[in-house]
C-alpha cells in the first residue's frame, strides 16, 4: 500500500508539473471495464467527476479555433474532471461530419481526431455519442430524410428505429466511426483507451410507442452491431431515465409523462454495460419552485440508483444535469447551491453502496463561445465559485476512490474472494 500511495502522489505531482510546463503526460493503456455495479480501471474501482462539451468536434474542425479545445481540457483537468461526453456525429450539409449517407467531411473527422488526441494529452477519457434524437446536428430527422430521398416508405421520425434503409445508414456510420484511424495518433478509435465508452444516441424518444418496446428492438440490434466491431469499449444507450410499461409503479417517478423509453428493459440488454440518467427539472416541471425541483431530483436519483443496483446490477452515470441562467430567479449562487446539492447526493450514493460511479455536468464551454450558449454553460476560467464547487466534488470523489481502492486491495488478499 505504501508503494501504491507513493506512486499515486508521484503521478499527481507529475501531472501538475507537466500541465504547468505545457508537457503532456502519457495516457494509460487500460480500458475502463465493469465489474457488477462498479467501473474498474487497472483492476481497481473507478469513480469520476466529468462534464459535457458536445461542441468539441464542430469547433475543432476549424484548426484556428482548436485552442478552445485545449483550453477547456486544461481547465477541466485542473478542476479534477476526468471524463468528457461529446458528439461523434454531425449529419447533413457541407458543415457536417457526414454530409450524406456514407459521405464524410475529412476536415470534421480530423477535428474529432484532434479532440481525442488532446483529451489523451490531458488524461481525460471520452464518452462519444453516435447520434441525436433531435434535429440539432442532423440526428434522427436527418436519417429519415435521407431514407425518404432514397425512396423508403417513411411515416415519421420514429421510423428511424424500424426502417431497414435508415437502420443500415446508421450502422454504416457506427462502423465508420469505430474503425476510423486517428490521423494524429495512428490508433483506431476502437483500439483507443482514451475513449471510455460509446453512446448509441443522445436522449432517444419514440412517440409512436411509449412502452419502450420499439426502442428496445433498436437498441438490441445496434448494440449487437457495435459489439461485433468493438467489444473492448463500454457501451451505453444515452437514456434520460424515463420509465416505460415494464414495471407499472416506476412511472410514479417520471415527471408526469413518459417518452417511449423504458429505463428497466432497455438497460437489461446484455450488450449495454452501464445505465445513464439525465435530469432537467426546470424544463420538466416548469413554474415550480427550486425546492420542488430538488425534491424531484432526489426521487429521480434514488429510484434509478436502486434499480441499477438491485435489478440491472450495472453502474449508473448521472450523464446530464445543470441549472439554466434563463430560469427566473437565477443567480450564480443559486446555481452553485443546486450543483452542490446534486454533488452531495452523488457522493452519498457512491459512498453508501456504490453503483452511481460518475457524473457529468451540462455543460463546460471555452471563452468566446457566446454563440453556443444555451443557459447552462459554465466557463471554468470565468466562473470561479462554480469551478470551486466542481473542483471540491472532484476532490471528494478522488478521496472516496482511494478509500475504495484500499478496501478493494484488502479484499483481494482474502482467500476465496470472488
């Protein structure tokens, strides 16, 4: 244990010195795995504090703006953030990754190459989302439009989940991304441990079938396709956490509606390695007080933590949450208090039974990106109080991880331990 502690301290000092000096630390070669309801890295429990920055590839496709990616990763690493979720898609038009089915913009791909390479330099792992439920950056609507243009019989955007032509387009995109050779590192995406996990689609919804069954068939097909190409990386769906028809009493935890996914059955698919939830009570419960929002968040987190732990037996990541400046009564102090409450709950869940092993605030942005602002933006270099809240949670999670690692090492020494 003494040697392990010394190594940890040495690596921490080395990271600080190299970041300050501008020299980068080599990234470890291990892949994050799961063991029951825990993430595991290098054989030890892995917990993380992370962030969303969906815009990285889009900005990095312009070489003269790549400094923004560097600045965000530098500031995130300084705040102890170790996982970033971002888009690996942009569909339709000249300013897109996938201009038309199977036709790609090499400048955009090189932008994503840079994002992965720079994340590696700052020891930040990535969760890469492969599509979008919404029309932003193309998403489902663009895929079904491509299908219509090819003569496919399509009634609505929900045919994305069932039409064979559209499904083939998406599978081809998955294959293209996973087998991409990074022009900066020479490593295929599917072989790069800088990538922690793939996400099938951001916030999938299905209006023609609220039960979750239609989505379930699509997830099974696409998850099998991903794993047939890459069985080393973790895979998650991109769910917000809405409950469907599988367990009737779980619907009480929904914010008054369901949207075509089923947190239980969708995540029971064996190729799905961990569960996710998102939460925006300011949008889902408009006009309600901050106290009502916090109470909803507590119930939302507790129900999904319980189900991930006892039914699904998979790790849970709180993959999106934030506080919008567009809300009435917003102030930086209100946002800081909101985030601190969420982080405290996450820490308590992680400490008392595990399962919720990571969180990712929405969203971290660089300076001079006002055109991307959506109300939830946090600019770490300009928001010192919020950055302090985020950093404190990083420190708490890191300390908890060290404690769990010590317990894990002690258990490994005991005979007959599985």
